[in-house]
């Protein structure tokens, strides 16, 4: 991460061709970021249709989401490092090409295996987009009010993508089929690739470059993947089965290997001494809980509304739209509120979200939209929106400026990995309870999802309490 400032300084005057307006770079960065975030939301509404068409098991259905999140989080720090060393344009173009082609393959998938592989590769491409887009803005606008406005637009595009992704997913799935939630990325990605080629010029760090910590990225991604797989397999095989235990042992070995690699590598993804900072340790708990709550709430509610309440894909997208809009508005206004002196917004947001998730745990088998869906989802959107942009800011308040870049990247990685791990653990809880329930099938499923909502509420509350510790450290 120490290579970032010199590269940015070199790239600032020349990343964009002289005859191209600077706002074009901001537009490309915002649309690229929009596409990455939207892809995480748009798929949720299409999950039941994917399951029916490709005959996906419950485990495979979970991995449609987890494969993307795991790859995105596992390779994010590597992608950020590659952007520093090999140039913003090159990494952005590579990420766009990988993301676009894997979206095409996913849309053409005729089996669950092909779809899951495509989703994992999509996440790998998305890791480059998630990191290099902000780097492009910083390179184009080194300092000043224009930079602040550009970053605000970039952040707003992500919030808006999260808000309308479920609606776009519902429209595409209901009108054209689930494959179009994948195909929609292809023309956008192709246009962005062309835009980057025309508007940007390559700028690199020079002939002598430190090596990328590829083995570190591989070990953390495979280790987290094995951990998630082991937790997921417990539903079918039980915790005492050799399959589950061997998978969890493999996860432990890989994660220990990651720590060893980081300790011995000259240019590691993560310098382990950063965890000596209390803000970093507690900040990761905050963002892990935030990532799990944000993803799990939409994931489970989409399934419940379609498979138990009888909503179709479009109705589900429309039902979740108020939550998305509330989340986007709360996220956008949260930073000005924090600047105005409301320093405990992560705590307030986490507790509001926990209240909404607890409300969802009372969801009846034939819910009333206003009383049983709209009310709690508005609370969840408000709470998570207040946390979304302020949690990392609060955590960084106790981090020395020279460590801020690494800590911020670590928090963003933890958020994606927390989402993937949360889906795995909460899905295992829901399916285990449903499997062991004496109730009829639909009610048994609902009981399992109610338990998942309660557990997600607990994670949100835990993140809120951890944020209070960060306020003390600040």
C-alpha cells in the first residue's frame, strides 16, 4: 500500500487524455461501481427462478451469492495493489473484460456448476472494478472541492445501485427470464471497455515493481471458501461427519498459511502489525456484522416472499424497493449528519436495523405487505443506510493517517467476506431448523428463516455495540 501515493502523483496529470473532460473519468468510475454493486443486489430476486430452471440445491443456491462475494472480498486487496503497480487503466480494463465475459457465460449457463464458476470469476473481475474506480477518481482529482464532489458521486452511485438493483432484477426476471440479470452487464461492460480505451492512457509505477502477493490472495480466498463450504455442508452431513470436519481442517490450514505468508512476505497484502491498533480490530467486527446484515436481509426476504408468500419476481423487487430507497437516502445523508456532530450513527443505525430484523422474525405465512413487510424493511434500510458510510469513517478515526489506506482496504474486504460468511452460517441455521421441525413443509421453512432473521438482528446489534468502542477510541 505504500506505493499508492507516488503512483497517484504521477498519474494525476496524465491518466486522462488532454482533450477529454475530467468528468468523463468520473462517469466511467461511477457506472463501473454501479454495475458491481447492482450485480450483488440484482441476483437476489432471480434466485428462485435460477433454482427452478437449473435444478439448484439449497447449497448451490447459497453459493450463487457466496461465490461472487467470496471472490470479490478475497481478491480486493490484491486488485488494489495491482492497480498501484500496473496502472489504473490496465487493471480497470482487465476487470471490465473479466466481469463482462463471465456475465455472458453465467447467462448462458446450462448447469449449476457453470453458473457458480461464472459467478466466482465475476467476483474476481469485480474486485478490480471495486478498487480501481475510486483510484481513477483520486488520480484525476488529486485534491480540492472537485475531488470531494467526485467521490460523493461515486459513493452515491453505489447506494443507488443497491436501491434499484432488486427492482431491475424483478423486471428482468419477470419479463425476460433470470438469464438477463447476467446479460444486462454485457452491453454496459462492452461500452465501458471502449470508453476506457478511448479516454485513458496507461501510467505505471516504473520498471522496478514489487511483486504481487498472489499466494496470499489465493490462500485467504481458498481458506474462507473452505470455511464457508464446511459450514454449509453441516446441514446435509452433520457437524460430526468426516466431510465437514476435513473441510474445516483444510480451512484452518489455509488460513494459518495465509498468516504465515503475510508474516514472511516482503510486500504482503496485509501487514499483520496493523491489528495491534484497537480501531482496526474492533472496526473489522463492525464491518463484518454490517456486511452480513446487509446481504442476508435481502437474500432471505427475497426467498421468503417468493417461495412462501407467493410473490413473483417483479412483485418481490417492488416490495423491496422502499427498503433500497431508504437505504440509499440514509447512506447519502449520514456523512453530513456525522459532520454536524451526530457521532454515534453506526450505533443508532445498527440498533434500528436490529429492530427491523426482529420485526421480520414475526413474519406470518400469509403476510400483509404494509404491516409485515414494509414497516420492518423501512427500518432495516434506514438502519443499514446510516451505518453504510459512517462505520468505516468511525473506525478510521482511531487509525494513524499513514495506515488509513491499508485499514480502509481491510475494512472493505472484511465487509464482503462477512457477507459471504453470514449467508453461509445463517443459511445453515435456517435449513437445519427447517429440516428438524415437525411442522408442515412451508411452515417449517418459515420457522427456519425466522430464526435466521433473529440471528441477523443479533449480528447487527453486535456491530452497533462494537461501534461504541470505536467512539471511545477516537
